[in-house]
C-alpha cells in the first residue's frame, strides 16, 4: 500500500502548455468527427434574451481547422482575451506598488494586532462573505480585481498564493454555483423553464451552507498545514518576483496612510462601478492602472520609478496570463467549427433512463460536460434549459431538478475545466497543474455532494 502511495505521489502532471495543447488537438480532432449544427434562437420577451427553440436543431456548415489554423487559433485567442490579460497586468501592478512602498505590509501589521493569534479567521469570514455575494447577487467577475489583493495579504500573513486566491475564487464560485437568488443563473433558468422565480429556495439554502462550509474547511485545513510547515505548500520552491519589503520598524508615515486610504477608495470604486455603473473588464483594468499611477505619486515615486515598478510587476504574471489566451483559442476553435450545439443536442438524447434518479445524475454529468464547450452562466442557461426542461418532463423529473443540475454543472465545473479556471489561475499567478493539485481533492468532494443533492432533489421536488 505504501509503495502505491509513493508511486501516486511521484506522478507529475505535464506542463500546463502541454496539457492545453493536448486539449486543443483533441478539440481539433472532434471538429472532424462531430458535425456542425445549430439551434434556432428566438427573443424571450419576459427576459429580453435570445433563447433556444428546443426542436429546431439542424445541421449547418462550420469551419474545420487546418494545420496552420491550430497555431492561428492560439494567436487569435491572445488577441480575443487581451482585455482580460491586461486586467491581470494592471491589477497586479497596483498590488505590487502597494507592497513595494510598504503600505500593504503596514496594513497587515495593523490587522495582525487587531486579530491577535486569530488571523486565520479572515479565511472563513471572507469566504462566507464572497459566497453570499455570489449566491444572492450573482457577483463573480466583479471579484477579479480582489484576487491579487488577497494573494498579497495571505502571503504576508504567512500562507501562499493559493490560499489568497482560494479565499476569493472558491468562496465566490461556490456561492455562485449554489445560487440562492443568483439572477444570472437560477434567475434566468427559472424564467426560461417557466417555474416561479426563487422557488425551491429553502433546499438551495441547505445546499449553500453545506458546500460553503466544506470549501471553508478545505481551504483552512490547507492554510493551517502550510502555516505550520511551509514546505507542505504546493508552491514551495517556486520563485516568484516579489517587491522588496521595507525593513521592520519603519514608521507608518502620512504617505502610507494616504495610500492605504486610497486602497479602500479603490475597492469602493470597484464595487460601485461594477454594481451601479455597469463596469466590466475594460473599466476595471483602467481603474487599477489609474490607481497604480496615483498611488505611486502619493508614495513619492518619480515617473521613472513608477515605470520601473510597473515593468517589475509584470515579470511574475506573464507565464500565468499567457495560459488564458491559449484556452481562449480552444473556445474559438469550437465556435468556428459550430460543434457546441451539436454536443448539447447529442448529450440531451442520452437521458431516457427508466429510473428518475439515474436520469437526474445523468443530467448533472451532461451539464458538467457541456460547461467545457459552453462557458458563461447565461449562455449555458439559454442553450440548455429550453432543452433540458422538456427532457425533464419526459423522463419524469421536476424542472427544479433540471435547474439544479444546470446550476451545479455551470458553477462548480468552472473551478475545474481549463477553459474556465485559467483566468483565475492567471489572477492568482499559479499554473494549471499546481491548481489541479490543490483543487482536485476538493472538486471530487464537490462532485460527490452534487450527486447526493441532485438525487435527493428527485424525492423533494
């Protein structure tokens, strides 16, 4: 038994780009196997969105990639994802300059004094807060700018980048998937499926509490382990470009205080802009770039020093952000070949089981698979729910169960499929293989919980 454990622990995943290249080549091969097809879409007057006509699937003409197109798709992916790439660059540059000038370190010292020996309480409190925002308001992309901030805070507290990223990403993604009143997932899905809005809320509250508690337990367990022994960190031994920290005992000057005030102002602007002014990636990126420059001047930097700090900040994020463009190329390849709707059509025909529990579990599995091909909660709802809702009627399932399968498949697999989680890995500054090593056990636990709650929903709804 010990030998098998040692062998498993010595298994190394291939390099991130090797893994993504294998996925890209697989998708290219699928474009020659899976016929191009599409559904017809009509405007849903109640939601104002285009939805699928369930029986309208038809074959069409897609573009099958040639040898050169494989490489072209990667370049197109970088161009198409450029706004996200620069969001990460600008967000991290702002955090970098806050750390370099000593502001973030002073803020951590103040926080440690306030919390005493219980700095670990930040993990459950913040994860629950982000989870509630995701579950109720559908907050997700709005937290992008906070990921580098929490990475810096958690590293300063003696943890690693995975803990900082997990507090934000796993916290909000778990809440988003549990979807209490999330208007961008369960709200749209219930409207399309023509069931009462926010119905079944009590069951989803239980689901939210179970999943969020499990996620918090997992992250805290890892955090305590590496705090006690840093060599246990998955990232141990990796070099990371970090700013030189100020010497202990440096006074907390007026410049530091103003920079810290600007930090809270930045967070306030971020929340107000995304929730009230419709800001998205471009505006968030521009805001971080602006605040990086302003903070540099407030800290007493010259224009040349600000430029040097900006250049230095990009060194540690470039390897991670390049992954995002690569994965976007995979999505563009599927879009050009028009195979996504065909995958949905083919998978939806596999749900005619005699046992409704098996049908429900099958629907859950299919929604997870579909999320690889169709990213975005609203897009997946508009494509799959018009199909899955009637299928649920046919196989004897409640439409509430179909919606639950969609929420689970859309939300939780975002933390696993490279076409979805590569962006967050870029924000955290870790490679996909390191992320999978960290996230793998938790995702397996989540899969078991998903199966349990979906099966149970057959008897509840």
